[in-house]
C-alpha cells in the first residue's frame, strides 16, 4: 500500500488544474457577466434577445453537457480541436458568465428608481450614473449570490474529470481504484473543504467591508 | 419681469390617463410659487416635466428662453437631444419627497459628487462649498455621517444642500415634507424659508398650506390636470371664489 503522504501529494497535484480552472473562470466570467448584464439593460432589442438566448442556453443545459460539447462535439462539427484545458476554460467561463449576467442584472434592477432620478436631476449622464451611483450600490446586493456561485464553482471544477483532465477528483478516483481503499476520497473531500472554507471567508470579509451603509 | 421657466399648453398622458391637460405657466426670476391641490391633480407630474424626469406629450417647456421641448405644428412636444436637455436641466435643482440621497456615500460625498463629476469642479473647492452649504442647513457636524444615520428631516436638509451645490437658477421642491414625521417638518421648512429670504427662485409642490401662504409670491391651485387658479396667496386663501378651491381648503385646513 502506498503511504498516505504519497497519496496526498498525488491528489494535491490535481488541485493545480482545479485551481487554474477556478481562477480563470472567476477572472473572466465576472467582467463578462457585468458587460452582459449592462447589455441586457440597454434599450437595444436585438442585443437583449441575443443575450437572452445566451443565458437561456448556458443556464438551461447541464454544464457537463456543455463541456462534452466543446471538447468532443465541436471537433466533430467544425474540426476545431481544443485542448482539454482550453475546452474547460471556455465552457466554464461562458457558463458562469451566464449566471453572473442574471445575478448582476437583478442586482442592478434592484436599485431604486429614485437614485437614477436624483442623479439625473443633478445633471449626471447615464454612464456617470451607472458608474458612480448604481453599480457601487448593486455590488453590495450581488455579493452574497456571487459568493454562492464562487463556492459552487470550486466544486463544479470536478466535472472536468469527465473529459479526463487530472484534477482533484480524477486523481482521487485513480488512487482509490489503485489502493482499493477510500482514503483518496477523504483526502479529496478535505481539499475541497479547505478551499470552500477559504472562499467563504474571503466573501465574508468583502461583505463586511460593504456593511458601512444600509 | 424675465421669465425663467415658461410652460405652454403642456399635456401628459400615462397610457390612457390624461394627467396634465394643457398647463401654461411662467415663473419669473426670484419668484416663489407654490403648487397646491388634491392628490392626483398632476402637481408632481408638472414639476417632474420641468426637469425632464417625465416626458411631456404635447406643448413647450423653456428655461431662460432655451427650449427643452418645443411644440411642433401638431402640438407634439419635440425634445432637444438628451445631452442638451441634461445640460439645461442641470440649472434646475430638485428636492424629492423621498430624499433620494446616495446611501453608499457620506453626506459630504453626496454633496460634492455632482459638482466634481458634472461641473468638473476641483475637489477642494467643491468641499469648501459643500461645507458652507452644510453650515447653512445646520448639519456641518454630520458631514462624515452616512444617510442611514440621519433623521428624515436631516436627510432632506442634506438633499437641499446637495441640490444647491450645483448652483441652480431655480429650485424645484416635490412635496419636500410629505415623508417626514410631523415634528421634523419645521426644520425643513425653515431651510426653505432661508432660501426664500435670499430670493432663490422656487417652485414648491406642497400640502403645507400655511407655509405656502406665508412664503409664496404666487399660488397655483391645480385640480384634475388643470390650473384652476394662478394668483396671489390672498386670492386663494382669503377670498376663494372658486368652488373647487373652497372644497379643497375645507378638507385640508
């Protein structure tokens, strides 16, 4: 039997890809979601419909299906061959941006009409109003649901094991079948728990920083 | 006297509801005009049309001779482009019933935001003016507080200071004391009175009849989307010859 240290190290190696996917997804999907949310709130109908279709498709189908599609399906349909890692990045960014779009849109829409009116009465234009008045207030509203997504995301990264990326889950599974014992699963669970603990507390800290006003 | 605001034959519909039915009025520089009348008579809508918070359907609105909206041949209100309208309307200060302070900004930040962002004032200069205005409304010691730490009366005084910081030519008050507890109304009226003493041009939509009577040069009584009487306070409060005013005053006084 391999010793616990070696097992742990092997599973921890898988954390590299999990963390990479996690970081890339958050880094790109949050700005993309913000842009799409603002796009959805513009009066441009065709843009609204396009974004509606986008969020419907990506929120309306399983992430795993999307992952299979971009890794296997795209190649069959178009001949474009993405690396496993690239397929995972693109799928996760598009999928999470769709959720963030809806979270941010709802957050922006929750800001009272009176805030826009006060800004307008003071001579502020639309972009000044959004940048200085609406979005800073919307951030406070969207922090809790964004934190939820951020926790879900680290667990969703486990789906990449289905396209044979050597992440935490895949390495844990291979350890378990090799050693015929469940230690690998426990180590994986502990790793996920440590990561979610860190994420939860980062968001708690940010929320606290926004608690200076009601 | 020079008209600062001129409204001609203004009509406004909310879907099929005809809210303003041909309003015409002029306000001169330095004049204080109160708009009174029953709920739903169109007072607030009229005020909100003046600074483009509502879009009028027919008629003209001009500020110091510049048209914000001008009636075309069919009477339809044709607005200037948004940027021009915004630029003209920034000469009109507005105070809302619900204050609409920016909750994520301190009192001082609320006041300097527009002078810095819109007028491009240097921050130090904006702060100096803001502190002067806060002193005037009696809230200098609250400059670092956030709106949720203030009482309703204090919030409204900050909102007045915020509007004044843009150095408006005219102040519009949309029921400034209607959301306040009775004991807090006085402090806000006092600030408005101070402005009146300084000859600030003002249009005040209000339910405070005694205040309107005391402060105004002119009273406009509106009912059912129309100006019923536009005259000196005495004409309305002392000898109301119009039956609709009598009914209204009997209810509120």
